[in-house]
């Protein structure tokens, strides 16, 4: 068990290192000169050179990378080229917004997905099963941006029960905050719930046909206890899929935040790309990748604890 966790930690560190290289080089492959964007089209060469000197853009790219990664390890992600504010300070302002959106989306996805998956597996071959399976197919097929626009059209414009866009801080107005987050979180959660529903159904059906369930059934175990035990053993698959879906959740959050004008990480990244703001772009993407890697590390550890065979094979190592 200890060896398994250590292997996953080493793999995560290597992944973060490679991801930092991709993020750093990818930001610099964007078309356009950030110095030109800051100075304007009619800026003289001396001003452009001064801006490049200020932000280290005139150094070789490998020097820029090692300077950046060395500072990042100390928590210094640089300074925004637009307003000269530390990147870490900007990210700390935006991170709670995206975390709230992602947390609500995961909650919605878990509640709808696992419930629909269990009902579909228990009622296999019935009308309820067909409805749940159809929901899963629709949820997987419909793009998040189209679903977001449809939600705005129905709930904000036609019925006028929820705001179409904007964000209110939870500390400022808890009710207003939740009202503004319901639509974007539901849009993200529906796609996640569709995946979880299909995986829960498949895993539970496999467990319900296992030998230990048939033995328990022959001994008179109630249907409720039978499903409960089978579901517990199905959670390893669900947990693994949930970790893998976080990447899609991050990508969907970028689009959803743009549609609903939520000032989170997604909108920050889009604005940074438009402004060629390398420090903001690098910092935001690097933090997002780090979060994704860490969550998947936790999912691997949770899987190890949920899987009795893995505990027994490596518990004393």
C-alpha cells in the first residue's frame, strides 16, 4: 500500500514537471508580441525593448523557464503585465469562485448520476431504465455551451426565475450567490451525471450478477441489503471515473464561465489569452493542472482503500 502511494506521488510530480514545460512553451507559441500589445501598435522600439527587459521576454526561453519554475516553487507566479498585480493575488481572488462552481457541479453530478444509475440497474429492462439510459445519452451528446444558452433562454429570459449572468460573492449575498450559481453548476453537473450514471449502472449490474450476491440472495437477504452491498463494491469504478472526469469539468468550466459571465479561472484564462498576458495564463493553467493532478492522486489513494485486494496485497509495504 505504501509503495503504491509512493509510486503515484512520484508519477504526479513528473506529470506536473512535464505539464509546466508544456504550459510555458504553449503560452509563448500564441501569435502576437505581448510587448506590442502592452505598448500599442505605434510604440517605438526603445519602449518595446524596455518592456521585454522588464518582464524578461528578451532572455532565452530556457532561462525564462527555469527562472519561472524556480519562482513558482516559492509561490511567486510573477506579476500581471496588464496591471502590475502579483499573479498569486489575482488567482487567490478567482480560485474560490471556480472551486464553488466545480463543487456544486460535482454535487449535482453525484446526486443525479448515482441515483439514476442505481435505479436504472435495479429496474433493468423497464421503462424507467430506458428513460435513465436516454438521459445518459443526451447528457453525453449535448455540448455544454448549447445547454448553457438553452438554460439562459428558458430560466432567465422566458420564465425569469434565475439570473442570466453575473456573480455575487457568498459573503455579500448568500441567496444571490446560490441563485447565480444554480444554472452554470447544473449545466456542468448534467454532463458529469450522465457519465456517472452509465458507469454506476454498468458496475452495479456486474456486481448484482456476481457469485456473492447470488449466494446472499439464496440465503434470503433482502433486495435493499443486496443492492447496498453491491453498490459499495461498485464505488471503486465510480470514484475512478469521477477523477478522470475532472479534466472535462475544468474544460467545461472555462466555457460555462464565459457564457454566464462568472469571474473565475475560465474567464481569467480567456482574458489572459486575448491580452497575451503570459504570467496570468501560465499561473492559471499551472494551478488548474496542479489541482487536477492532486485530485487524481487522491482518487488513486481512495481507490486503494476502497479496493480490499489492493490493501491485502500491499498493506504492509
